[in-house]
C-alpha cells in the first residue's frame, strides 16, 4: 500500500498562472482540490507559485496566499521557480507577448486561448518547435472535451478524412430552444443573455467567429499546417428563423451551427455555417449548451467527442490535464516535446467556398401562379443544379407562397449564380434562404 504521507515528500513543479478569471480560478481550485490525486498518479506535485491578474481584490471563491498574486505578469513568466506558464488571459495582445516570452525562455506553455492560436498560431508553433519546448492547448477547443488530445495522440496513426463540430454552446442553446419552443432568434438570444448563456455583446458567438477560431485549430492539427483565419468561410445564426427550423424538421433534418473540415484529394475544406444534419445522426442529438466533435480517420472510422464546451470546471479539467502532461515531460528530461503541428507531407491547399460541392436546402417566396416553378427549375438546371425534391408550403396572405427545394450535390459558385438570377425575377417576393446540408 502506498504511504499516504508520500505526497509531502514528492518533488514539486512550480506553476505560474496568467489570468485569474473564471477559468484561472477554476484551475487553481482544481489543483488545490486534487493535488494529492495528481501526485499519487504522477509522483510529482503541482505547486501554484505565482498568479498574475489586473484585479487583485475580487473574490474568486478560492483562497490563495496574498503574496502569490501580482499585477506583473512578466515577472511571473521570468520567475526562475516557475517552470510551467499557464496563459488564461485571453485575447491576442498581452497574451501573445507573454506566451512568446515564456517560449523564448524555454518554459513550456499551457493555454486555452483559441483566438491567439487561430490568429497567431503559426509563429507561436514555430517558436515552440525551435526552442524545443512543450505547447499544450487542449482547452482551446471544446472546453472539457479531449478532442485536441485525441487528434495529437489518440488518432496519431490515422489520416483524418473529416471533422464535423458543434463548437459553440451559446449557438447550440439558442437553436435548441428555437426548435423546442417554436421561438424566434431575437427572443431566445435575449433570454440566453439574461440567463448568462450569452454575452452582453454576443457577436463573437452568434456570428460564427468563435467557432471559426476553433475550426482553424482543429484543421491545423488534422492536416499539419497553419490554416489562416482568412481562409475560413464563416456564417453565423442571426438569419435563422423558426420557419426554416420547422421546415428542416419536416424534411428530416435539424439545423446546427457546424464547423466542417474535410480533405478533398490534395486540398481541404474549412468552413463554418448553419447546416442541416439528418435527425438520425449523433450530431443532431446534441442539444443545449453541449458541444460535440465527430472525427473520421481512415483506420478508426468515425469517433465522437461530447461534453460541455465551456465553463469554469470543464475547461479547468482540460487545462489541468495539460499541466500534468507537461509536468511528466519535464521530469522525463530528454523526451522530445510533442510537436504542436505534426507536418504531414506537403501542405495542402485550402478550397475556396465557391468550389465546395454539397447539397442545399432552398426556401423561396414565389407567386402562386402556373409555370412559376418551371422557371425556377430552368434556371437551376441551366446552372448545373439538379432538384431532388420540391415542397410547397402554406399559402400566405400576399399571394406569395413558400417553396422548399432540396438539391442534389451542386457547386457553390454555380448555385450563387443561379440564386442571383432567381432573386431578380418579378415572381420572387423575398431573397432566397439557403442552407448547406451535411449527410
């Protein structure tokens, strides 16, 4: 039986925390609560020596020694007793400078900063590789879901064919309630803000930027090169109505804000947008604030990673897991650090959204007259778009009727051309609503 007093004699490794907000406090609380568990498992004790934050007075619900906290984040990074730097500040300003400094000093970094890695990942990854130090970022995507660890280690023997992810809990919560209660977007958003599920300024979430940051990180890991944010076609959920949610359900689909990452021959697709997914799939069943990522490898097939994508404890859990891994690596001494981006052959190109080929849901507002559908079909056909099904919905009071068309696989650029011609017709009462479909 292990000596229960052994933990007090274990070697400790000094940790510096940058950012003592929701996640930072959760990490400190988790390390305090489970230090003994970590020590028993690793034979090493985590020791939080320094914490940096601009606010030294706020009550975080976790007790620390007053002389542990400072406003001087650079001093924490430079402290010779701090061997691991944990960046939880967020943003791309001071956070970047501090992460780069830590790496230059040869100190391993653990971060949950998705925006930093999405926008400046290339130079940060290259510096970590050049200095030969660990860079772990498991909590940057999916909070408590271990999808980053899976891509870096668990699926290392696979070529990744595709990744489909529900990566923003705010958007998923809004869409779930809109469907379940028949509510419109603005009402649910307001209630989500009141309940704390959405920020006062929700743009980063509902416009798809948060999901795009995470998609960049996943795509970069999967395919071994830094994917620029500018290459990710991004649409949010502001324009989704309860009407389309209902019609999608009638067709056997559910609308989700989806990150879609695929390998197509020598190139990859990286896109974020509202997407129709079949009701009988696992991703369609993910509701509320939960996240899920489906990864398909050439050997393992489809794997699903599911859980809370944000929050104090789930995110802290993943950060602590990364800290433990770095502690183990430091104790190992000569172990080669795990490359942040494993180079996989020659970097592939990234497909423009106009080149994407998929199926589409179209909702048109058409005059209820003979021959109207024929004109629409002619325009679609002339642009190489084949119709799979057509459903005419309820008659409206202004003589325009909603008509839902589901296409076969079609090229995005050709569809855009067709919709430009269709929406210019006098028989069309409103711009066509378009959603992509992922089977």
